[in-house]
């Protein structure tokens, strides 16, 4: 990955964090965060087990199970990350990869 691509991802994740934490001007973001998200559909499309999905994207396995079984819905910040995973799973993996 080029330094430029990494910096764009980093800035995007920082913006997302500020948005979720409420410190960003939300009017400057033309985003829609879905109220509900189908975690099982995203995971199945990626061909991952619940355990692999949780480990790959930093979720607790118990949370993935609860989301998929309808016991809980992901919180806003998790829905944002899940939407990014749905659209750009490789970018999320690169951003979360251990350095060095």
C-alpha cells in the first residue's frame, strides 16, 4: 500500500471516529448510517465463519452471534464499521493490520 493510500484511509477513519464521538460537524458529512444492518449477510458474502469475521474485523465473537441471532443490534459505531466492511472489506483489513 502506498503512503498516500494509507494516509487517506487513516484520515477517513479519524473522520469516522470524530463523527461517532460527536466532535465532528455532522452537517459536513453527507452520510447515512442505517438503523439496522444484516451482519449475517455481510459475513456470508465474505465467506467467513462467525469466529473469523469477528477476529478479522475486531468484533467480539459474542457480539457477532448476538447480532446475527437478533438478540442485539449493533451500536451506531459498529454499524458504521460494518457498512465499511460491506463496501471495502480489504481496506478495513489493511487499516487494522498490525504494523511491522
